[in-house]
């Protein structure tokens, strides 16, 4: 059975459904994971000490968590692991106001919005091959969602 990943970027969270549904969300200062099946479950901080995390997504096959940080003007990632130890990498630096992001786990692409430059851009998951997709007739794009299975 495949893993279903639903990205709901309006609220800056995504839900990984596999057995027990888990909710991964950005809380500006950290990324948290909570058991979505339990009403009063406590959230676990996955990545802490962030400046202004706005959006988050997850690539299950590689265990990679991506997030946009508006204050640091970058998109970052880390490998999710149970031990809590992680190394944060800056994947896309030099952005003005990265608000929304979405990962295409099939095409291995990263898409994001920049509300200050009024752009929607794409790159490989490692940050290479960066390209501007849309820049005309956009007014502060803030969220983006993908459906990789349908293209």
C-alpha cells in the first residue's frame, strides 16, 4: 500500500497517513509532529530554534523535511529521524519572502512561492536547476499545492 501525503499549505501543515496519521506543522519557531488520531496528543518538536518557519512539506521516500523560513529568506531541509539529531541544510538561499512550498515526491522537484518578488519557482530537491515558472500577473502568492500522481 502506498503512502498518501496531503499538503494543506493554507494552514502550513501536511499530514502523513500510514497506519497512525501524523500531522507535521510549522509553528514559526519550530516544526512539530503530533499524532492526529488522538485528540489530546502532545506535539513533539522535530526541529527547534527556527526564526520564522512558514510552510512545511515532507518527502517520505527520502525522509526529508523541507520548510520555508521568511526571516532567513531561505528554504531549508533536514532528514527526519527518531533520535532527534538532525543537520539543517539551506537548499534555496537568497529568497525575499518564501511563504508557500510543496514537494513533488514523484518528479523530485521543489516548488515555492515568493510573495515579495511575486514569483512561483521550481528546483530539484537538492536546490539545483532553479527556474522561475510564473512572474507575471501574480499578486503576493502565498501558498502552493501539488498533485504529483495526476501531474
